[in-house]
């Protein structure tokens, strides 16, 4: 019987107290007739069979009763139910979505074997970094022992022809070591090895599906890339995104002996895997020794050149990192606000239900029964709110996908993280339990006489003070979000007001990358450009057109050293310039102002003196007395030739609106040797139209396609965009983050206003007798109104002061995002404080008006 009595604890406590003796008596009668061998075992099994199913049935019956009662109770108070569900949904949804993306970017292991031991190597120092020269890559590989393997790759684009319409493929050329380092096997086929001479290709899963319909017999198929046949040897898995998600194919990188002659020719990205037990710091120390040795051996090319070691996740830019961190902070503020508001709601509901709970306790309901009832109610609210929150998070993931940096080798869209969901839901549930069960626990401990005797005067001073503290927290959190949002909004306004140096309106751009060796000769390229430009300029509505190496903000590289007669060529920031080759008419097409001299001309060929057009910043660097000193006719050396300045143009924000650019130099497209500087062959066509691009692009593009097809049927067109879109993409991540942060700030402000309104409404109802007495003793309506209003505004003021201090500290930590806006920007702080004040006044008005309309006779008669 002792075992049976222990099993009775599986029943609810109230049921066990009422029916324990009866259950024990009935069980003793049934088991008294058991005899024979193994009597104890039979009795034990009988006890289990008797208690477990019956206990489960009782629990289910009680749960069903509690669910029906909770539903009725919530239907009687729809305002509380709707508000509580909304608050839970906001807290759970915002944090689940935002922290899922943050976990996806910062924490979740990359989809490679032992991804924490994969690192990238760069040439450079603390000031900046650059790609690696083949010679330094070879020496690092031979002179280090910290790595179990090292490989190199470079980005490459190729024209696919002979398989339907020509198209441009984003590809990677990699040494045979790269793919094995990642530890990812092909879905079908094999990876390339050192025996592959270069004319083989691995396909991405997406390209395999779109171009070959997922045909598993694709292995051995021949595809023509830049006119050269390549044999398909494998298909990579769907989740393989290395080095980024735009890559469609991988080909072998074959380094020739002449690639190792010039250590300033930096074009390789180097991937390595650390040996087990070797840390990044140990690797950095070893590479520092190796770099110093190479600097002594090659002082001209390797002076000041070190080696940087970064984890794959460290490729993330500081701006992208701060954008996500700021959004995470905002989501945490929303979670804090949600919990504070939920606590306030449950405290108010508990105070209103105090008398009901006291009556139930006086009629015999035990504390455990009351607790169980409120647990069911809390869980119901949390479940409904959680479902709504998760649905909102799922709906918001495509928007948040814009915050996933394209530089990381991961998919674009994160999936919801169950750990984050569990954390947010657990935090909300804990808040609901702590503040929702307090009234039941208090009712269970007391006799209930105080509540029954006190009526509505049992306001509970501690409850009132706690709710006031929660309101202060809500206001402070909303002010922090308002300050951060305001600072970022001002920063975006500043960025968008920056002059890019060109006129982006009504300019269409597209890419026609010419394949080699088909267009290795300059004269062949010239014929192609002249035919395309002549026909495009003849199209209706076209004002001008030109070709250029790379568009501003799209092609950010092209950095070369400049030297003057008798100077040694040094590669550093003091003499670096941004280089572009172009056709005549480029400056007029983009609206880049010509300050002095002339544009490049069609007559600037290889048999003529080499010339250059330079930017104002280039002139100011070397001739500080500009514009009083004329730079025209001055000579300098760049790109293996001496050149004469024939024109000066305005500066262009080549590296983006937020980053200063090196001085720019523009060279005629014909003044280059055949097969030389092939990375700078003009490929981007820019076309200025008379009509707005929204109207002209649709009718213009088909005509340009026909023109290109007539010039070369195998030449694809890619990357069709307007310059306005390119400029807009500069601030797109910021605008996305601002929309999210602005939405969270509006939600926070709404929650703070509701918190003030709820607290004052509760206060007025509890102080009805006091307010009635004041009115009876002669207090004027405006005095009662002002009394309640001052109480609410005092809480708002306290929260605003705390919020301004915390917001300033948070703004200092995200200074890299503020683009010239000071963290203590007075306009933003004042605007946040005013908005908070207006919200607080709006939340105070209705309770204050209710207090002012209190009828003293009605209140006193009720009491």
C-alpha cells in the first residue's frame, strides 16, 4: 500500500486530498484476493494499471475544464486577451526573426568540414589588405607549416555559347587544392585535380538545373566557355555557395611560370586550412616571420607587405556587422518591452481578479488549483501569441535576407532557429508565470478576508510601484530605439545627399564582356565598340553612349601606382589611383563635368602619344595650387607607359557613397598593347536617354540586344541595370535595416504609450474613492486632471532621461554607421524626447479625463 499511496501523487493535489482514502480502500479490496506466486509483483502491476490511466484521465478532464474557463474569462476581457497575444507575438516574432539571421551570419557553422579551421590569407597590414601575388602565394605555401593545405582562386566571368542564347556565367578559377580543403564532395562526378589541364568544368546545382534540367548524364558533356570547349566533370551540391552564392561554375586555375615574375601582380585569393591544434595567432606569428624574410629577399616588391589571416566569417565588413548588431539590440529592446508590458498586464489583471480568487479560495479552492488555472490561461495566451509571432517571423524572413552579406559563402535566406525561438518563448513564459501566478499564490496563502472586506481599495502599493517601474523601463527602451533610428535616418539622409560625381538619372547600363583570345587584339575590340556605339547612338531617344572598364560603385578595384620621371614606383596609398579605360563620350554620358582640357578621342591610338584624363583629386595631390596651376601637358608614368594629361574631370565616388575614392585616371581604350592589361578591357556600356529610364529602358533594351547580336551572335548581354539602381543599391542594406528598426521603434513607442495608459487607467480605478473624496471636498476638474497627467508625465520623464543616457552609449558603439552624425546629435535627441512626450500625453489623456469625470456620490455610495 505504501507504493500505491506514492503513486497517488500522480493525481492532481485537490483530487488526491478528496479521494485518497476512498481510492486506497477500493484498491485494498481488489488486491486482497490476489494469491499465488509473485504476489508482490502482481500487486505492483495492478497499482500501476489502476493509477496511471486514471490519473491521466483526471488531468485531461481538469485541463479541459481550465481551458473552457480560460476561454470564457478571456472572452469577457477581449482587450486584455488581444493586447497580451499581440505583445507576446511582437516579442517572440521580432527576436526569432532577427536573431535567426544573426545566428545564421555570426554563429552557425559554415557548410564545410571543420569550418572553424578554414582561413583566408591576404597581403597587407593593419591599414588595408589586397589580393595575393602568385609568387608570394607559392612562397607562403612552401615556407609555412601551420597549414594542412593551401589553395588559391580568382573570380572569372565566361561567355557560354552553343547552348541556346549566349549567356554570361560567373565562375571561379581555382587550384586543385581548394575544393578538397572545403571538404565538400560533388553531388555527381568528381572535382578537378592537378592532372586536369584546364579545359574541364564543375557546375553549380542551380546552373545544372536551369541549363541541363538536372540530367544526371551531364558528365562528359562539352560546353563552350569563351569559345573554348570544356568538359563537364561534376555537379556540386545545392548548398555549396563558395566563394559566394553568385558563382555558377568552377574551373581549374593553371598558373604559368610568367605569373610568378611580378610580385606586384596581385589577383589571387588564398584559402588555407589550419592544422589541428594550431591557432590563428600562432599562424599569424609564423607568417610574420615568413613575410619579414620575403621582404629582405625582395625589398622592392615586398617592402611593407605582410600577411593577414582571417577566418571565413571575418570577411564580414564592419558596416554589415554593425547593422545586424544594431538590429539585434533593437529586437532585445522589443523583447524587454514585451515582457515589461506583459508583466504589467498580468499584474493589472491579477489586481482586478483578486476578489474573484479570494472568493474561490474561501469556497475551498486550493492554491494549487488556482495556480493550475492561471498556468493554463498563461500558456494559452503564450501559445496563441507564439504562433502569431512565428508566422510573422516567417513572413519577415525574405526582407531580412537582404541583411545577409553576399560576401559570405552561405545561402541568401536564413531559416528560423529553434534555439532562438525557445529562448524568446521561454523568456515570455517566465514573465507570464512570475507575474501571472502571483495573485493566485497570494490568494492561496491568505484567508481571503482582506480582499473580501477591502473591495476595490486593496490596490496593493507594491504592485503599483512595480507597474510604475515597468512603465519607466518601457519608455526608456523606446527612447533608445528612437534615438538610434533617428541617428541612422540622419546618416542615410547624409549619404543620399552625397554627390556621386555623376548624374545617375536616365542612364542604362549593361555588360558585354568580350571573350579572349577572340578579342585579344585591340583592333578587333575597337571594331566591336565602334559598331555597337554607332548603332546604339542612332536609336530613338538615345543622347549618348560609351564603353568603360567598370562602372562607379560597381567596379571598385583597378588600383595602380603612379610615378613621375626619376621616381621609384612604390605601391602605397600616397600614389595609388583608380584606373579605367574608356571610349570617347563616357564623361558626357555619365554627366561627369569636364573641368579643363578635352575628353579622350577616337584618334588616341597606339601610334599617337599616350594621353590621360585625370580627376581633380589627382591634380590637387600633385599640384596643390590648382586651379591656378595648369596640369595640362604634365607627364607621369602609369600602366607601363608614360602619359600626358590632356583633360581634368570632376571626382567620382568610385568606391561608394560612404568611402573616399582614390584619384581617378581615365585612359583611351586603344592605347594598350594586344594581350596586355586584359582585366581592364572596357565591358560596361552606358547609355543616356532623353526620356526617364522607367519609360525608356523597356523599349531601348530589345534594340540594343539586336545590335549586339548583329555585331557578334555569340556575345551575351548581362548585368542590365540603371545607374539609379546602382546608386540605390549603395544604401539598400541601410534602408532595409532602417525600415526594420523604424518599425521596431514605432512598436516600442506604441507599447510605451499603452503601458502609460494602462497604468493610469488602473490607478484611476483603484483611486476612485480618493478622487471622489477630493471632488467632494472641493477639488476642481482641472486639478484632478492635472494630478493624473503629472503622474504619467513624471514616469515618461524618468524613462526619457534613462533612455537618452543609454541611447547615447549605444550610439557611440555604432559610430561607424553614423557617417558624420554625432552620437550626441541634439536634433535627434530632442526629436526622440518630444515624440516620447507626445506619446506619453496621448496615453495620459483618457485616464486623466476619466479621473476628472469621477462622480463623488456614486463612488462613495458604491464603497
